[in-house]
C-alpha cells in the first residue's frame, strides 16, 4: 500500500508502505470541503488519499479544465483501528462522518484503493484512460454526451478519441478527449 507523503505535497502518494494492520477507510466530508478535511486529517497524522479527475467546466461560454474529486464528498484515510485514535475523525473540520459498520469503522475492501493508486498520475489524478483499447466499451464522463455508453473506435497520439454512440437506433461517430472516457470492463 501507499501513503501520503507531505514532502511531495498533501495527498501526493509515494512508494512507502503503510504499517502492518492498517487499512483504508472512507470518510464522508462536508459539501465542497474535501481538501479542507484532507488537510486537517493529515495534520492529525492520518494518511489520506483523495482520487481526483480532470473535468471541463463550462461557464459563460468559456471552458476551464479543473481537477474534481472522483468521489465527491469522500476521501480515504489509512489507519489501524485497534491502535489509532480514529474517533477524532468525526470531529475534524471538513468531515461529516467516518463510514461505520455498527460501532466500528468499515474498511474499504482490500485492493480497491490500491487499484486506484496504481492508475494515479500527476499527483493524485486517476487516469483510467491508460487502459483504453480500440473496440472496447466505454462510458463518456464529460462533455455533451456525459454518462452515455459508447464503443471506442480509435485513439490518436494527441489525446483524442473517436467513439461510436448509439443514438436513435443509429451509430454516430463523435470525438472527445481520451481523459473523458473510462473503460467498462
């Protein structure tokens, strides 16, 4: 497993391993307070991971590229529930609550966070587009066809992807940035 390393910046992961017995847990944050919660949890000594994605924001006919949380209102922390004082997580500024199962924190299944970390680039940006292959099904995550299913037809070297969408019983060809697509399977 990997941990946050403050020397590289908050939430940036390095190749260090977390201690034996530690697991990843989900934290529900207050609206638009993911970064605040992450900073405050790291100040308390918790290891954090907040996967982000690149997103195009349209405002006043202007497109702006921003980094948005992959899971809005959630981030992940690593700790050992038998050793660490995890109850203070719920009273951290920016945190709504630690995801619980009864009276104990509920761990994220082993391998889920590790898989996200494995496809993280540029200091926390999850890049699922590295697994894209021509002919495979994809989901469009941004743009006018957001949340539509498509088939990837072609990728080019400039980061553009040609996709086939099923619209009104016909296949329609469209072009988008490859980081706007995630593979389905």
